[in-house]
C-alpha cells in the first residue's frame, strides 16, 4: 500500500481592491455579464470573464433551461465561445463571480465538476496553465495558478 498526499496552493485576497488592475477589470466584466444570466430556476447568477493571450476578453453567463440539465454554466459558455472565436489563442486567465437572488453569496464559488473538466481540457490542449480567480458576490477571492489545484487527478484523452 502506498499513501499519497495531494496538495493544492491558493492565494486568498480579502477583496477586489487587493487585486491588481488587470484582475479588477476582469472581475468588473464578469460582474457585468453575471447580471445577464438566464437563471429563472436556480436564481443563481454566474459571470465569467476570460483573458486571452492576444488581449481579448471573452465573457459568459450561465444559461438555464426548463429541460434540466441542458443549460450551461458561465465558465463553459465563455470557454467554448473563446475556443470557437479564437481557436488557437492561449487562455491566460479566467475569473468567476456568482450571486443569488435568494441570499447573499459572500464566499468564493469555485467551478462545478463539469466546468473543471472543460477547463482542464483547455489547459491540456494549450499545454499551458490557466490562472483561475473566483469569488461570490462579495468577500474573499481565491486565486489558483492552474485548474490542477481544483482537479488534481483529472481524466483526459490519454485514458481513452
């Protein structure tokens, strides 16, 4: 038997004002698009902004559907759009923010499992890590230098 320890490293910021200007601007984009989310069932609105290597910013919000689970999370809306519009451009950074129409969200909201898998696919495809920053509506922000911190034992094409 072998016992293995998996470690993840994060940076935790107290508020948006503690971030550099680039990250503050990305969060402002994510907050703006978060309010365009179509979330009549969950009342949970998520916005994502992606910074590409060419300087372009792509954003997306969650889009629900009465035929669950055919809607899409904000992270996948944004990453799929970025890949469709700029298929060979490296994704440098992704910021995520979430709020609820039912209660205050003051803790960082990480990507769901499906979104983690999708982000992992793009890290593998581009052979470069994607920095992730995520928060609730207010409060602390978590920064991870790679999706590998959130999904250390990922499944990818080498298993197929």
